[in-house]
């Protein structure tokens, strides 16, 4: 993650007395029992290293969201008047009281604010590396080594953590804490039919599609770029990319994508990635000669286990978002083909990530996410809140109102929707105002069909 190590407010924290309520812990999040599939395996070492990440409240996030809607509305006087990085960071930077309170709390536990705390460029996402014993003291938590019964993966987590009451209004989330994982992959949005025969013999060159379904290649505008995101150790293979061009876009042969690593993300040419190859081949196949940037970010998103999406390790979205948002120069179109059942993402995490997507939008970026490839719901469609209700499962981050969820199609002339494409109404996020005219007529037409299966 890209961090600025010095923050203006740190010079003042030593002048403030530590409030007494910083010593009164109140539960921030807890599981009633160990998440399904896990069991206690061992006691971790007191010196086990933890990189603690702290999300501070964003002081003027509602103002930023209102601005996003204004600059995105063709009928609004501010349409197209996007914000700069500095203007966005001014709206989301934490209130000084939040900074003071969190710094006092960290200082109380022996953290040197000037030398040990890293932060993103907005100052609302802190990171500090500490031994486990100190983390347990700070969070009034008891960590254990947990083993996943099916995969045999082991992680150090807690089933509950607390923060001083005074910090609950200043901190959105802390991790890693109750986010369990088993190094399993979250959904990568591709659908493979192993029984299908090859569509065309190798080396077949297809004629251009003409008429309404065709398109005319455009010259790449100066400065225009497209960002393609990749996670889960999915890599774009350059040789495969050229093979794709030779078959489907011969005028692009020799063209390549730029690879940008975040947090040590790799692009190993010996490891073929189905999702990464698919995403880059079709994006560049359509957008050539516009430059494409492939962002490779390690890690998977923290989840609450359900019947389809397994629990996973540290999130990739916030790492990627903080990296991109910290730069003045960035693409203004992004496409992502990853996600998982919305209910498997802790709500506090989903809200925080969604607000970061709003920051991208306020700066003028269009962010596209695949809506899913499991139909109206994958697996058993059971809720994971203990009630075991059957509902349609929407996919996050496509459910975030500040991104564009895109379903799958097949065929051309005419193009048609595919039966495994997903979508649905969010449980976490209220219906955005821009859908006010489209959704009610749809629901009226639907009538009582599927009543009770969606919100």
C-alpha cells in the first residue's frame, strides 16, 4: 500500500491528555461461536507479528457522495466538474478529534506515532506492525491459531474484539480480527463449460462484424487508459494475449498491457490465470489501441462464510483502492471481474470499500464490476445469519451504488443475456435515487413472483 509516513496532526497529539474512557473497552464485533468449518488448533506465540489496519471515520463522506451524484448527473449544473485527488482527500480525511483520539489510544499502548504508524494519503487508513501480545491488550481480545477442517489452513484470529467506548465513533473497522479465512479464492467471475467443443480451429481468423452489432476501432485519445484489476494470484499471460489477438484482433498483434504491482503482487508467466487472461484479452480486444493497465494485487477479501463463498484472507479491494486513490494520475475507466455473495462481506467492510469507490467516481472514474455468474443465487441460497432463510444472493461489490454492475451476454447480432448471469437487490445498501424510475415498474410487472426471496 502507498503510505505517507508523516501526518500533520501527529505533532499535536502529545499535548492532549488521554481520556479516561479510552480504558473502557466495549465490544466492536464478536461471533457467537467459532465460524463454521473452523476449530481451535493451538496457542499462537506472543511474538507473532500482526499488521494491524485501522479504518478511521471519514469526516465528510456524505458531502462527497452528494458531490458524486451532482457531477455524475447530466442535468445538474455541476455535471462533469470532477474533483481532484486533493479535493477528495479533504472531504474524507478524518476529523482531527478522531486522529487525536486514535493517536492517544495507540500511544497509550506504546506505539510511536511518528515512526511506527503508516497511513494512506488521505490519513483515514492506518497501519502498524505489532507483536500479538500488544494487539491482544489493545483490543481486549484473545487470539488463537484456528485450523480449517476441510483445507487444513491455519490462521491467527479472534472471535471478538473490543475498542474503548470513546473510539467507536472514530473507527469504522480494525483488521485482522474476526475476519476468518482459509486462503481460499473468492469468486472469480468466469464460467467454463468443460464439455463444450472448441468454437473454432486454432488459427482461424474471423471477419469483422458489420452493421449495428459491429464497431469501428477508435484512435487512442491522448491520456486515455483503462485499468483492469486482478487478485487471487491471477496473472495475465503475454503469449496467450498474442494468440488471442492473432485469432480475434489481428491488427492488435504486438500490442501489450502494462502491469502495475500493488503490495508485491506478481505476474508469473509460468502460472496461467483463467480470469486474468479472460479479462485482459477481451478488454484490450475491444479497447485497442487504448492503453491498458493490469493491476495485480495479492490477497482475497475478508468474508463471513456461507454455502458458496468460503472464508478468506486479508482483503484486496481496500489495498487496491488506497493505492489508486493516492495517485493524481490514474485511468478513468476500471473493470473488475471478481466478487462474492454480499452477505459474506462484513457490512462495515462493504460500507468502507463502497465509500472508496465513491471517491473514484467523484474524481471522474467509471468503475465496472461483474454482477456474478451464479444466476439469481448460487449454492443453497441460505442466509448465514443463523436464520437459514432462503433468499436470492446479490454479489458485492456490484451491489455498491457507486459502481456499475454488468451482467454477462452471449452471441452477437443480436446480443443476448446468458442464463447464469447474476444480479439482484442489495441487502446492505438502500436503492439509489437514480434507480427510482426504473425499479418500481419492474416490481409491478413482477407482481408476487419470487415474493420473499429478495429485499
